[in-house]
């Protein structure tokens, strides 16, 4: 440790530097907040059913098996792009039907295969969840994930 | 132990150890589900098992931090705690809140954001507990001697409480939700928790090596300076792919690469301080845990963090088993080990006995570190293969997972060894004294 650096000096550098970097961070957060509301997501399509769908997502703790935009558990597939993977961008009604059939068929009970629980969602909840996943799939993510596999 | 009120720390250590075991048991169960996926699939699905695993971890680490604080504060401030009664009440409130939350999880009562699953009322309880804690320790410091160790520890603990408040903000816009979620998660573990880690480590260096406080304090400011200067803007490495602007790829890559620096400096610090040791403390097991903590934190948080962190690399590795590898070793090295090091040092002092089972404790340290390293390596190889098959070749998630079974079996095995090592560690703290040790204690009282 350099002898020139006194304890008081080190302390002042620490406090000053922390305030400096935190200020920049808050500033960039503010800009990112604005960017997310105006550029990378579409707030106009953030409807009540999308909000309800997010609640369905949270109430059933989907994040503790799946990932969403790469965050979550790594036990089950990425769902940020599942809407696209299931062809929802071409055929939204088809994707909705698939989701409904999928949720109804769980758990598969197949031996040696990871099991998804039966969440007993109502038709309305499945509908809202589809809206949420569709909305999430349209977030501009700097082109992540690299491919449809997620 | 020099001050009577330090005793409350013991309660926190008991609670922490209990939850530590719960965390490992649910970890082993989750690892079992990875290899035998039909295990409990209806009564106890994976999402609930993982929720208990991660929440038990966070709560016991917090409990350990609190116990460590209550232990070291009177010695640093040279005064009794402001209110030991409040500390005891706070412990029971915290434990009950944690227990209610965990039992609730088993019945699927939870919120839905990762790691912040505690129901609203429990979150409020956590804030109340945190305020009681901060009130108690702040008044203790104000009436006593102010040292750099306590300054930084309090800075870290206040920061911990402040950033937790972001847990109450859950915007409907998913991108915003994710951005502010990291204000809790990242600014905890790659921010203020590092201050707590560094100050506890510094306390242990002063006690175990008897080094000059002036020297330790200067190091301490440099370490935490490096931690915050790199860690705050390092948050950017979580903002690459969640709908945030592209500039985070530059900022996040640069600053999170620098996050290695504080961890490297902690290794240098602990080893230089041990080399300079003015005396040989009888508790060499606690010293081993402290040194191993800095090394494992350097590998887990430093090196394995760096492996994932550059934006062009992270584009392929984000959300794969590589993330899991880094997460496991980082939490273990930095935060599990500092708590175990503190317990290895403080529990014998609190129970007023010589550290009798040091060989057992040292063996536990080696087994746990090796098991966690092998676990990390197996997940790393799983992650590399996952990137190759899924992210590059485009095979589906489940097809890819089917080809990773070998790595998950290895991880399962290592989890079992971690459990054994944890039991050995607990044994080293609480097994009855051996005869020879009792005699030794009468002859030579331990140096405080």
C-alpha cells in the first residue's frame, strides 16, 4: 500500500467516488426508464389484460422454473420469445390454442421427463397470460436471444 | 468475549445454522429433481423447491450478518449494545417471519418476482426488523468508539435496507420491472454486501492476526472503493438484453470486468495480513475459513463472473447453466464463507471455550470448498455444452437438457458432500469438549 495514501485520503476518495458513480448510475437509469417507455416497449399496447397476465405469471411463480429474457431459473425453456417460437407472430389464434392445450395437458407424467405442474388456470387467465407473453415478445432486446430456441 | 451483550449474537448464529441446513436440503432436493424429474413433482414442484432454496439462503445470510454485527460491534465500539432486549425481540420476529414465509411457500402462497417472493406483509415485517436492527446498532456506535470497521459495516447495512425498498416497486411494464429489480439484487450482492463482507473480514484479520488497525483500515477503504466504483455501474451487465439502451453493453462490460479488482484485493489483503501476523491466534480453523473465503470469493464472484460478463460473450451465455455456475460459487465464496468464518471464530468465544475441534472444522472447510468447486465446474461444462447445442446450433431447450444429464449427476453428488461438510462444521462448533482440551482451557485462557 502506497505510503502517500493516508487513511483520510482513502476515505475521501471512497465517499467522493461512490457519490460520483452513483449519480451517473441514477442519471443513466432515468434515461433508460424513458427509453423503455418510449422506444423499446410499446406502452400503448400495455393493456389491462397484459397487466393481468403478468399477475398470472407472478402468482404461479413461473420464474422459478423458466427464464424470461434470460432471467429466472434454468430448469425450463425461455419464454421471452415463446410467442414467436410457437408462431404467434404469424398466427396468434393458433398460438393461443396451443397455449391453452399445453396448460391443460400438464403434468405430462412421463417418466424421466421434467414435469410442469397443473395450475388450473381459467380460460380468462390463459387468455391474459397469452397477452402478456405476446407483449413481452415484442420488447426490443438488442436482438437477444440468438435464435428461436431461446 | 469481553461484553455481556455480545451474547445475543449466539441466537442469530443458531437461527442462521438452522436455515443454512434447510437451504442445503432444498438444494439437494432441487438437484435430485434435475436427475430424477418425477421426484415429488405434484406435491412439491421445482419452482417451490427452488424458492425455498434461494430464500432460505438469503435469510440465513442476513441473519448471519446481523449476528456478526452484534458480536463485533461491542468490541469495536468498546461499549455494550444499546438494547440487547430489542435485539432478542428482533431475532424472534425475523425468525417467525421467515418461518411463516417458508411454510406459506409450501402452500403456494407467495409473490412472483425471483428472490422477492415474500408476501407483502412479510416484506413489511422485514422492513420493521431491519429498522429495529439499524436503530439498535446505530445508537450503539454513536455512544461508543467509532472505527473504520464499524463505519463501513453500518454503511453497508443501511444500504442493504435502503435498496430493499425497491422490492415494493413492481411496475406493470416488464422491462421497467426488471431494471428496478436489479436495484435490489445487484446493488445488494455486487454492491453494499461487499462492504459488509470486507468489514467482517477486516475484523477477523485484526482479531486473528493481531495486525495494526491503521494498516487494515487503509486497505479497507481501497477495497470497498474498488467494490463500489466497479459495482455500481457494473449493474449494466444485467441491462444488456432486457429492453435497455445499447450503451449498457459498453458500460456493463467495462465496469463489471473491473469487479474482479475488489475480490483480488481481498485475497491480497487477507494473505498479506496473515503473513504479517503479530501473533498466532489459537483458532487456526477460523483463519483457514477467512483465507478460503477470500480465495473462493475471488474465483466465484471474480473469475466466474468475468467469464459471463462481456456483452458479446453474455449474448450466448445469458441464462444458461453458466449463470448458475457463477451464482453458486459467488454466493458460496463471498457470503456463505464469511458467515462460516465469523461463526468459526465467534462461537467458541461466545460459548467461552477453546476452539476444540479444529481439525474437524478445517476438514469441513476443505471438503466444502472442493465440493463447491466441482459443482461449479460441472455446471460450467453443462453451460458450455448448452451454449454450443442450444444457442449456436439451435437445438431446442429440452433436447439440449437431455444431453447434460451426466453433469447434473455430478452436481447432485457434490451437493451431498456439501451437506456432509456442513454437518462436520456444525459438529466442530458444538460437539462436547474433549478431555485434553478442557485441561488446556484451564491452563491457557484464549486471547480475546
